């Protein structure tokens, strides 16, 4: 029994040694052939971004820049990483501007702001975000979606010609309406409404914001002092490219030129007579033309101040010169007539009548017979073309319409008096005048 017990002890002892050696071998194997310790690192994630692009229908051909969106960049640290991470976007699209806050961080997040700075392509874009810390690099893909912001802004009328309330509009005037943005052309043309202008045609500017309306028939001028009105409106049926209706109806009323009448009396200090010997007279109640008994001769002058007309006269419709023929001495219509009698020359002698004006040159070849026979009474002649010419050149001619009266022959050398006497502006009655009809606002 004792011998068996000893054997049992020896077996237990050997088994324990075996277990110990096995454990030792396993420990040694773990130290020599196991995995190495993990390296510190980091990874990135980015929240998706959606940016609304301004619509291109709001007037600009290029969409407006400036809309922004933000993404949160998360830095996930691994295996005890504690370094500084520098964030960047290696291949930033040209339509974007980007900014990190912060750009370098030891923290766990950074805010990325993306801004549209040019015309982008609608849809999804993959933006690669990169983080660098020493020789450790990580990237992530940010999903950027660009959508077009719906245009809900109502278009406006920003300019109209002719303007509402304007007067003195010409018969061939065109109407233009400028909108705040590019418009749906057909809707605008349908929204045009006028019962006074009649049939029209339409034309558009290259940018699609201005419509020009041309009446088929010329506008009419008022035949008297009353105003001739034309009315049109642009209704809210006009729409922009997004279908937004005009913010409010535009109502415009304008008037064309009126026909006005006015009588101008000749200027006392500028009408008169100049003798061939140099004598000048602007004070007499009469002025003469013809020759004297010493064979000297005299020319008569008339001046009318156009400053008394409105500055914006469009056209002289009629102008009649009236001079009162008072008496005749001698036989001037026989001796000096030369088939014409007293003729009118269109001249300009300025703001002073002096001896140099005796031989003043006519402004053109125009002349007209004022009187070809004796007899008391008013002589009236049409000088419309001359007054219109003076109106066109009113700045150069000191706003004057001036005339010289003389016989076709200055003298017959007969040593006798042959003259015609006319009333001047210094007379109390029957003064020289211009009877005018013209177009003005």
C-alpha cells in the first residue's frame, strides 16, 4: 500500500511540472509571436451640405453669388492620438470658396463653410476633405447638393418713356417700358392695353428686360390749346420667366404737342430806318423806304423777339408778317418798283441797329414782295419758313427774327422824293407784328 501511494505522489508531481512547463511555453510564445501594440491615428467624417443657388430669372444673366452652407467635420481619435490636425480641401471646385473654423485643431470638430462664388452646376458634388497631422493623413467625402432657389420675387416696372404726366410728345414717339428683370415676352405683349394708341408692334432689348412699343399710326397733335391725351397700361398679366406676376398695374397718361397762337409786336428800339449817309432812326413813329430829293435812300428794319415764345417750340405752323402802309410820297411804285416794289429780305443785325446794318447781307436768297402799289392799309405776308429758320438758329441769332424792307431799286437819281411810309412800333396803333401759330407742349 505504501509503494502504491508513493507512485501516486510521483505522478501528481510530474503532472504539475508538465502544467507549469506548458504555461511557461505559452507565455513565451505570446511574447515572441503575438500582435504589436496599435499605432495612434484619426479618421474624418463630414455632414452633408445643401446650398440654394439664386435663380437666374431675377434680372441678371449670371446668377447671383453668395449663398452659403455649413458642414461639421468630426475628427475621431484612435489609439491614444492627441496630435494637431490641419484641415484642407485639395481640389476645391472653382465655383466654391471654403473656410474651416478652426483650420488647425486638437479638438474633435471643425466647422466648414462653403460659399458659392460663381455659377455652379446643379446637383450633387463630392468634395474631398483632408486632414493631416505629421505623417498621418485621413480623408472623407463631403456630399454637397446645389439646388436652385425658387424665384418668388414679383417683377417691377422701373422706367417708362414717355413718363406718366409728360407733355409735348412727338407724333412719331415710341413707348418703352423697362422691367426689373427678364420677362416672359408673350405675357408682357398680352398685358399691353391701350384704347387711344391703337395698333402697335413690339420689339425687345437683348437682355429681355425692356420692351419698345411702336404705334402703327402717328400720334395726333392737338389742333388748339386743349391737351390731346394718350393712355396706356401694363396689367398684372405680365410675368417674369418664373411666372411671377407684375407687382402692380402700371398706368400712364401723356399728351402730345398743342397748337398755340401768339402775336409778337416788333421791338421799338430795334425797328427803324438807316439812311445811305449813315443816319439811324429808331425813335420815329414811322419808318420809310425809298429815296430823297438829294438821291440818298433809306432802308427800313423790323425785329421780333423770339424769347417771348416758349423754349420748347417744336415747329412754326404759320407766321404772317403784318406792316401798316400809311402813305406814299412821290411815285416810288413807278420810279423804284423795277417790277417788284417794296421787298422783304430776311436778315440778322443783332441787338443794335446802326449804320453798318445799311448793307447787311441777307441770310439767304429768299425775298418776298411786301407791297407793289400805293394805298393805305395793312400789308400781310407769309414768312413761316423764315421764322422756322430763326427758331432753329435761335441761339446764333440772339432769339430774333429780323427783316429789311427796301425798294428793288435804291434810287432813280431823279432829285425828288419817292418814299413809302409805314407805322413803326413807336406808334400807338397799327404796329408791325408777327402772327404766329406753332406747336408747343
